[in-house]
């Protein structure tokens, strides 16, 4: 048998070494790759700062209201015999809403009318006749007294007869004064007529109160009465929404005051019709802040209210308070430590998160304008778990859509840090 050569012995040894070397190289490669990835840091969400249009908004939720509401009540106690309107009906000034039973008022009015007619047809003519009779009696008494005085001078009549004639004249004068006073009281436009006409007006006013009318134009919101009900003075029977401009009442956090101004446009949506937007305009800012809630009331006028709009509908309004055509924009979720127009961001530079102070301009719904501190094209980190100085890798995301945050924003400057 031939002896083995050195080359023949070396081959199995090399095969065994290669068998163990391949896994070792693979493990080493994995370790190097893992260490490289660890050294570069985790992958985090980031945005590229870019220029573009930006709108600043104040978003708040309120309700549809009218300029005023009117409560209709009765001034007297009575029984309802007829109700003529219902909820949702439109009414005009003077329109009858309901009627009360008015038998007693009608009787009192008829009595007052009869008293006035009696004055005109009977009492006044009698007083006028009495005045004329008193004037004639006085004229005769004066003539008799003058004749008696002339005859007394001649001695034709006694002193007693003269005194009787003068007394008759005095009595006639007194009777004339009484007749004149009575005529003055009952003559046209006199005290008696004025008193009777006032009594008639009072009874007519009482009767008028038995018919409840609308004092203003509007729409019936509520009714609290039915035919047959007995009502009392001051009891609210109907509530009317006074006709006029439709408005939206919005309680807004007082921190938003610096962004608000009369005349700003708004877009509104109701919970009932979330896909039907309508336009409004800011026309009123309350002069005082509600100390209990820290809010201030805004009124937005809806110039062209849609037909489906109803009173007290819950409404969300987006008030545009500023606009830029070309702003350097950074998403709000990349902002940190916001204080007024100052904030911090983590900029991605040379593979590390670097803290950078920025000054803000307009505050949009999901993004804000950067006035200074960043340049177009720089990358900012959105992940809140990243610390300054940490090595990270970035995964760029597109700017978030404004609509994604609309539902969440309420009573705050749109785009404020969440």
C-alpha cells in the first residue's frame, strides 16, 4: 500500500476550516451591520421644510341663533278658546296667535258705549235746553227788577216789592251759572265726554287683551298652550324667533382675541349636514370675557342662510384670520416648547437631532410659518421621543392635510401644539 502524500492530508483540514469560517464571517458581517445601524440611530418620522401657501384659522363650535327671541305672554287671566298658530309658522306684526273668552269685557264695553250714547242723545240736549231756559229766566228777572226800581223811585211800588224783584234776579243769575257749569261738563269735548270715552277705551283695551297678537315678524319656535287651557298674566305662551339676519354664536377662548377682527370670513358646517358648507362673516365681538369659562362670544352673520338651516343647530366654523401665498412652512407636530411666537424644533443635521430655536409667524391648522431659524429644504424631526444630540435616521413624510385635524380643533388657534 502506497504512503499518503502531504497534499492529500491537507485537503480535509482545509475543508473543515472553510466550513467553520463561512458562518463566522456571516455572523461578523451581521454584527458589523447591526453596529452600523445602531451607531446611525433609529428611523424616525420627519418633514422637509418647504415654501407654500398657508392659512391661519380659528376654529370653534357654536349654535345657529337669531338676533333676538320674543316671549309672548298674556296680560290677563282667561280661558283659551282658539289657537291659530303652531311651531314653525311664520307670523307678521299684528297677526292673531290665540283668542281668550271675553264675555265680561264685551259686557263692560257695551255698557261704556251706552253711557256715551246717553250723553250725546239725552244728557247734552237737556243741559243745552236748561241753559237756554236759565238765560231767558235771567233776562225776564232783570227786566222785572229794573221796572220795580223805576216804580219805587216814583213811589208806585213798595220797598218790599223791589226787594222781591231783586231777589228773583239774583236767583235767576245763580240758576244760569249752574246751567252754564252743567253745559260745560257735557258739551262736545267736555269733561263728561272725556271721562266716558276714557272708560270706553279702557274696556276696549281689556277686550283687546283677550286677543293675543304678534308684535313683531318672526317664526314660532315654541308653543305652550292649547285650546281650553286657563292662562295667567305673565305666562309665556309662545316664543318667536324675530325675523332678521341669521347668526352663529361662537364661544371662543380669549387667547384667540389677538387674531380676530371684524369682517373676517368663515366657513361653517353643521353636525346635521356635515357635507354642506355655508359662508359667514364675523360681525360682532363681545365687549367682555366670560370670567367663568374664559371665553368671549363671537357673532357671525350668515348673509345667505340655506333653507335647511334651523335654530340652535350645532355649527363648527373655521374663521380665516390670516393668509400667506408663500410661507416657509413647518408642520405643527414638529414644534416643541411653543411660547407665543417662539418655539424649538429638532433639525436633522449630519445624522443627528440638533435643537434649533425658531420664530413663528402665521399659525395654520396643522402647520405654521417659520420667520427665522430654518432654511428651505432642511429636515425637522416629528418624533417626540427623540432627544437633542441623538443620532437618528429619517423617514420623510408629506405635509399633513388640513382636514385631518379640523375635527379635533376647537376653541383654539388652529394648529396650536397638541
